[in-house]
């Protein structure tokens, strides 16, 4: 089990990072407007929406990469556990 200590710690850190990124992304998307009426008085709102979309576009790839890394590491941990159990049986 000590062989799996560091991968489990890393998996926990990845899951915490993923949860934080998902919460951050959801708070950003809550402020996103479905419709935006553009006229002279709404130019400040348009600028805010553009900044919000830029932030969302930065966060989304990070969510995908951290989620994928967490999933791959999870499969590796399960694979090592199965391998260890098979070695004990033989």
C-alpha cells in the first residue's frame, strides 16, 4: 500500500483542483448573459461580457486537462491495485 501513497495524494490534489476549477467556472457562467442588447448605453456591458468569455475560455481547457489527468491517474491506481491483488493470489 505504501507504493500507492504518492499516487493517491496526487489524485486527491487533482480532485481538489478540479472541484475548485468547476466551482470557479460555474460562478463565471452564472454571470453570463444569454442575450446582450448592444446599443451605446450597453457598451460597458458588452465589454464585461467579452472579459467574462475570455476568462471562461481560459478555464475550460484547464478543467478538461485536470479532469483527464485525474481520470488517467485513477485508472492507473485501480490497475496497480488489481495487479497487487493478483500477485497475492498467485
